[in-house]
C-alpha cells in the first residue's frame, strides 16, 4: 500500500478528507522515526535531492512551462498579476540555485541534539534542555515552486515530517518537484522513513488539514495577510505566518545621498516581485529637493510607476499617492514616496503602516540610526543596506520556510532553528522530591553547567 492508499472497501470511494487523514497519519509515523535518523543519513538524502534536481532539470522546466503558459493567459484576462507570473517562472539558472540551496542546507550545522542549556540541580542531579524536531509541520504557500524544495529540505534536515500545499498556479511544477524529492529519498537511506514528505493539492484537503490539530504540530502559511488570517481563523494548530512585506527605506537628512540612491534603487528594482522589496520610500524633508530628482529619473528609466504625497509632488513629477498606497504591497515596479520631517516621523509612519517585515534607514548619523532601529517594530531592521538582504540564504540559514512577521517562537527568516523545539532531560541517581521538602530538606544548587547532554552520563563522569 502506498502513502496515498487506504483500506476502504472496493465499493467505496475515498474522499479528499479520507486521503488527507491517511497522508497525515503517514507523516505522523514518519516524524517519530525521522527524529532519530543520523545526521549523515539526513545529509546524504539532501545531497540525493540536489543531484536529482540537476539530473531531471528538463522535466522540471517542461512542467513549469505549462504553469507559466496558463498563468500568462490568466494575466491577459486580468486574473493574475505580473508579479505572480515572475515568481512562478523557473529557468536553468534558477534550478541550479535551487539545487545549491539544498546542498547549503545539508552543509548547515545539525540543529538536532544540541544542548541549549545545562544546570546542576544538586549533586548527581542535572537538567539539560536539548533541541528536538517539532514533529509534523504543514505549509501552505502560493506561486513560487522553489518554496516547495526549500521547505522540504529544511524539514528533512531538522527531522520534521512535512505536509506541502502549493498554489494551483504552480501545480504542475510542484507535482514534479515533489515526485523528484520522494523518489530521491524513499527507501534509499537507512532508517529514513517513506512518507516523510506529503503533497496535498485540493482546497478540501487544506480545510481538512486545518481540522487536525491533534495530529499536525505547526502550520506555516506563506501569502497575503488575508490568506494568513484565513488560516489562523480556521484552525487550532499553532500558526507561524509569513505575510506580505510592506517594506520601507528611509533616507535621513544625514545620509550619503549617492549611496542612498543606489540602495533605494536596488531595494525596488533588483527583484520587485518578492516580499522584501521596498514598497514605500521615505525621505527627510531637508534633503528631498536634492535627492529625489536624480532617483526619480533612475526609477523612470527602469519603468517604475511612482506615486507621492503632496510634499513629494512639489519636488518631482509623480502620481498622487492615496492613503491605501501606504499599506500596499505592490510586488511589482511600483513605489510610493513620502516626505517626512525627521527620523521620528519616519518611525511613526512605518509603525502605523508597515507589515513588521523589513525596514531600512540610510544615514551617517549613528544617533538617528539607533533611534530608528530601536523604535521600529519589525522582524528585521537595517542600517545602510537594501531591504533585499532579508532572506534566509543571505542570513546564512541555508534557506527559509518563510519570513515570520510575528513575535512568537520564530521571527524574520525562519530556518532550521525555527523548525526545532526542545525537551528537558533530567539525569539523576535515585533522587526523591521528598528529600527537598520538610524540616531537614536538602537545598538545590541551581548551578549552570558548561556541558553537553550524553544519555546516562553526568558532567562529572
């Protein structure tokens, strides 16, 4: 029986809900085994995935071409955006990047079994906090087929079983990539369980998945705020949300304007379809007249559609920005510009309108930089750098399952560490709680230890 089959009588037909239940049950069993697989076997499986992606590149690109063709037809009908089509496209260079990303994940330090803290409670009584996998993680994501590979690779490295649900616009690409991952790993490595990765495709399967709060340990949606809110409102499973990126660059009155122009241009134009691209440029009023004309000309040459507030439009010829623009993730060659009084005005605007993703200040004034970086409520805050650096690979995490804009468990680009939790291990020698109560009670030592947990051993052995 395969992971997609169940024991139903011949006269009955499996519903999507039955199929999902079976897949989640398989993932549960796999998660218990995967948590104990040796690091070398997990890494070998990742290397096998990278090799398979390279070897079957033509097959992947053929499937992707079908998705792109359909997406472009939807674009012509006004149902898709150009940004979605851009995120969907794969090419040989992108496939090599994907394979390299998988190898990068394999090369990361093993996140499992690390001793996070150790404490001697008393003689021969030691407490260790040790990193372990979360268990069964589910991810629902839109558009980018490379996300499927990133998430699967990070799940495998961190010892988690994973349920994958991509957007219908990438269904052919996702199906082929999933089969390549499955065939590159199932039955090929000692102890590595079949079914550690599962693919679901129908909306009914997602709805059923969200009901399985006792079987699924974490769900990670990647998409718009409305999409993430829908997931949060329809499940009791803990949600680690990757929402939209309404990112800002603030050009301070003490900025190096040549550098600021280059950074602001990179943050918008280098790849506008992604969540870490800048959507609103804030400019200190003291440098607006000097700074904006040259940058606007560069933006115009690159095809960026610009909108500005009244103060900005007194300096440069751009369209009129509405209140909605300040909270819009364009995901395209569009940008709103606002002139602010000072760094405090920038902080106030960002905290009122941003999505808590990534914000950047360009300035040579360290006091202004500190005010901005301490005052902004966001997962990543930069000084003199493009917002496009907010990325798991660029942070040295190997890859990311998403960029969390929340504050619980994990924040910013979520890599291997964000897919682990911990257990407490207590090593004793017949110790009794009764010994630590009453008139002749023993006292706890509570001394921190510089020690790694080893089963059955204490630090002084």
